[in-house]
């Protein structure tokens, strides 16, 4: 697969805010004091090692998951004062309901650094970065980012059907009641 050679142009921490009904909460901005290190398809050994250490330290990967394999799915890492405090990974998967292929994101933040907008900053970054990557790799037919909202702490935010910062809108539910959200890339068109 072709590896991106040039970084995407533009502000990768700018929220999408393309459209949206009034929010149930204040707008969430990316925290520009955090360092976001991209990892998607970059085979960055330093970031991968930091992520494996992060998962081991926090014990937050299911036992059946090999951390070295999960590290190959890194979209980005979020650093504060040189320490990895949040990670985002993705797998590419077709969402049957809308018949298009998405980067299904997973995010976690070190409990010691929660509510500092690390996860939100990573998600805004992923939306912008993967949109660029999808345009660079049209054969991947990547239509957007997606997420299954499993965190009970996000219950209040789930009352909003559309999250304007990332463009993540509700498209359905998992059998267990978790929300499935997608954000379409602006350039994507069905064939
Ligand atoms: C869910 C999770 C990723 C959030 O990470 P985070 O870096 O703390 O999230 P952010 O700081 O970006 O929070 C963004 C917004 O989400 C909401 N939110 C996040 N955590 C919340 C909590 N514990 N209680 C209430 N609202 C919360 C708030 O609206 C918050 O914005 P605010 O702080 O300005 O009010 C983190 O709690 C985590 O790692 N949980 C375990 C793994 C997990 O559940 N992953 C996500 C699956 S959907």
C-alpha cells in the first residue's frame, strides 16, 4: 500500500463544525498544548513502543489482544510533557447499514489525564488526518470515520444526535444499545 509521503496541508486540529443543531453542551475545542503524533500506516517504532507500554501500564487491553498487533492500528498518540496519555486506533470496516467503508475508531485516555480533552483532540485530528489519507489512497474507498460509543461517561453527550466538532452523527445502535456514529468525508461519493 502506498505510504503518504507529505503531511496534509491545513490545520489538523480545526473542528469540522460544518453543520449542526444546537448542542446539549458547550463546544469542545482541541487542546493545542497536547502533542498529537500521527501513526496511521506509518510504522513508527517509537510511537508503537510507547503505546504498548501504555496498554501494559494501564492494563486496559482485553487479554486476548496482542498489544504489538494493536499497535499496528494506531491512528495517533497524544502526549503531554513527553508522556503518552491517550491513544487512538482504528480498523477499516464496512458499515452495512450505509454500505460504505469507515475507519472504526477506538480511543482511551489514561485515567490520570481524563477530562483534559485528550480524546476529543485525537478524534478531531483523526477526522482531518484520515480524510487527507483517504484522498491520497482512493483505492481504499474510505468514506469516513466511525465509532461505537460504549463509554457510560459519555451518556449525556449521546443525547445529541450530531457531534459537530467531529461530524459524528448517529446512524443506529448495536444490539447492546451502544450508539453507532459515522462522520462522512467531504470528498466521498458512492460509485
Ligand atoms: C471515554 C474516554 C475516552 C474520554 O476520554 P477523555 O480524554 O477524558 O475525554 P475528553 O476530555 O475529550 O472529554 C470530552 C467530553 O466528553 C464528556 N465526558 C468525558 N468524560 C466524562 C465523564 N467522566 N463524565 C461526564 N462527561 C464526560 C464531557 O462532555 C467532555 O467535555 P468537558 O470536559 O469539556 O465537559 C475515557 O474516559 C476513557 O478512556 N474511557 C475508557 C475507554 C473507553 O470507554 N473508550 C471509549 C469507548 S466509546
